[in-house]
C-alpha cells in the first residue's frame, strides 16, 4: 500500500523517543556527515506535513527527549553559537553581574552584520566548566528558547532546525526520528 498523507500523519503521531535515539554530543559531527542526506530529505518531507500534526509530534518528542537528556551533560549550544541579545537583555545580564551595561558590552558583546548584539566569541563567557550558566536567571530569550523544538508553527523553522541538528543532540534525534 502506498504511503498516503494521512498514513504518514498517523505514523508521525505514533513516534516516541528512547534514550538510545539521542546521540552523545561528541558524536554529532560524524553522525551529521553520515546522515545529512537523510535529514535533508526528512526536512523536505516535513514541509509537506500538516503543520498541526508536525507541532504535536515535535512537541511530544521534545518533552520525551528532555526527560531523557540533561543539557548540563552537553552545553554545546552555549559553546558553539551565540544568541541574539536585545538592549533589555544586556541590562538584565549586567544587573545580574553587578556591572554597568557599557562594561558588559565592552568586555563581551558586539553588533553583528545583521544588527544584532551577540557575544564576541564562543564559548559564551558565562558558561562554566560544569556547563552551568552564571547569568541563568537573566539569560537572553534566545537561550531560554533554544533549541526551539517546543515552538508553535515548527514548519517555519524546519531549515533552521537542520542547522541546529549540527549543534544539538536533541534536535538531531527529533528530526532523525521523524524520518520514517
Ligand atoms: S548566556 Fe547562559 S544560556 Fe546563554 S549562551 Fe551563555 S551560558 Fe548559555
Ligand atoms: S539545548 Fe541542545 S545543544 Fe544546548 S545544551 Fe541542551 S542538548 Fe545541548
């Protein structure tokens, strides 16, 4: 029997993640090299999927993944990419650090070519060796929302999520799992 849209939707809603589906962060580069084509094709297929089914599936897999995987065992996003930071967030982080916003900017922040504030370099200056964030309660929204697998209208960030799969083992596992 050919795979129809409704049977594919039904298959997606039945998916579930196990601990073995989530790779070690250190293994991501090799896995991406090996499975990039599959992931690209999965993203193409997911663009044709009912957005509501996609959201329900991704959100459930996100919940399952973060019950099985602890960001404190990873920290790869904080070590490899910078969030976009707003003026208000510069103020909040500076307050948390008990320094002036201008001092925070001078030491750690610049404006990128898109006009966003970003950290000068990766790893982020606030990630510790134990992967704890020293400005956690004042961290930027982009940090709080990463890796966006619980976001509504996930179809809007399918291409971005392919990039995020290179950084985040949970995104990798979620997309790989949906490649049915
Ligand atoms: S501010 Fe905190 S959460 Fe954000 S990148 Fe830095 S260490 Fe990570
Ligand atoms: S969000 Fe992803 S990349 Fe960032 S620490 Fe958690 S598992 Fe690692």
